[in-house]
C-alpha cells in the first residue's frame, strides 16, 4: 500500500533538475569506464578494473544506473524517462523509490553493515601494514592467485622478505586469502565473526570496501555516494597493486617498492591519503543508511 506521507511537496524534484542529475551521473560513469569496457571487449586484461567488477558483484551497467534514493519524489511527464528501477512506485505523475518495497529480511543485514561502518569510523586508524597482505597471499605458494602476472622477486627472495616484516593485517576479507603458511604470521586473529570489531579506517581494503557496502543498498541510497565510493576503490586498488609483489610495469603501474624504506614511506603517505578521502565518504554512507533504517523500521 502506498503511504501518502511519501509524497511531500517540499521533496518533489522538478523533471528538468533530476534529468540533469541523471544525465550527469551517466556521463561521469561513461568517462570513467568507456575506455576500460572497450579494452575488455578486446579481451584485454586490467588488474585494477577487472578486480573491481569481478570481486565486487556490481556490473558496470548497474553502476551507470542512477537512483535518487528514498524520500525523493520525481515529477515527470514522460514515463520512459524515469530511471530503470523496479523498486520505484508511480502515483499521479510522481515517482519515488518506495521504502515499502524494502525486504524485511534485509533489515538485519542493514543493521550489521551500519554497526560495522560506525565502529570502523570510530576506530583509530593504523598505517603500519605497508600493503604486506598481497605478499602474504603468494607466500610459499606454488600457484599464486594471479599466476598470469610476473613477480618482482624470485620465490625464495619473496618468502625471505615476508618473513623479515611483521604482518599486521586487520581486514578479514584480505586475510582469508593468505596462504596457509602465512596465516600464523599475522599478528591479529581475524574471523568473520569479529569482522565488525577489527575493521579500522586506515586500511586500504576497508576503504575499498566502502564501494561494496554502498552498492549493496542500491537503489535505496542515492547513486552519488556509490559512485564516490567506486572512485575511491579505483584509487585504492591502484595503490594496492603497485605495492604488491607483481610486476605490472607493462600495464603502466610503477611499483611502490615496500621492500625499501623509501617505498614504505611512499605507501604510508598514499594510505593516509586514502584514509582522509574515505572518512567523509564513509560518513555519507552511514548517514544514508541511518536514514534508510529509520524509514524501513517505521
């Protein structure tokens, strides 16, 4: 049943305004992805962008779709111009993402994500890992995860380097890909059950995952924080791969040589930059989740 309070005069967005926002969003995504998608159509690999669309289950076509989020009412004259959102309800030339259609079974996961993101935001950032997680994923492995990519070190040299540095990973979804010999070397005990406790805002992967937590709530939150989180994820993934043991110079990625003092200094500076960029993005996502939860729990 459509609730009348969802349509409020003060929240109605004129057609010209929201069409402009929708077009600007689509143009922005096209500018980000068109070259990549063209290369992908030629079967060309991209270790950064491929990861973002394979590891994260949100297709480029989904990222391109615009949503105003909840509590925004779109005035329209042409039904065909409306966003392609199945959760949208139409009434008297007004369209809106209908919170009545939010599945009750997803409220618990929304609360979990919100709690985890709030905890992360409040935790003290740590910048001492130096990207060693990617090295721990290939440590003493005969079949590295990205075995099509060349390494910057021979296996014995790589193993010696890993053993010479502390492993300080706080992100379970990176830790779970550590090789079996590498897991006992990590200083922290990580598990899915403790995920929301161990996340911290200085982590490259924690900031990269802001994209995941945001798109999981499409179309209930606006597309703008999802796109902001995606752009941060792209930047973070570039750093991630540059600091990895893989040699990606043929793909235009100069290594951040964390095996050297200067490389660790460079990595830490970039990690701090991602933290600073991620802080307001995480806050924005938290605010949108709080708004969504307040509405769907009524």
